C-alpha cells in the first residue's frame, strides 16, 4: 500500500462514494430508458449491424462497471474499518 487514508477524511470519502453510487444508478436508469435511441438500429447508416451495436454497449458498460465495482469495494473497505 502506497499511502493510508487519514481517519479524519473517512466521512467525506464515504459521502462522496455514496453520492457517486447514487449518480451512477440514476445514470444507468437513464441509459436503460433511452437504450433504443442510442444503441438501436439506424437505417441511415450503411453497414449497421447488430454486432456493431453490441460492441458500442460493451465499450461503454465495461469501464463503468469496473469503476463502480472499485468504488463499492473501497466504500465497503471504509465501512469495515
């Protein structure tokens, strides 16, 4: 471990992490509700394929899931201590 967390900063980090998780859940709901607009078929694009749309979803979702998992891991670590 390179550094330790200052115990005085734990409440602020916890609140920031909780706000991030709430923001992420709201963003996920928004993306889910508008998924057809963003990732649906587009007749004006030549070569529009289902596989291309799946790749778009993967490129967006995997980094978001990894980032959220890391934040949740750190929040749980702060609550356990």
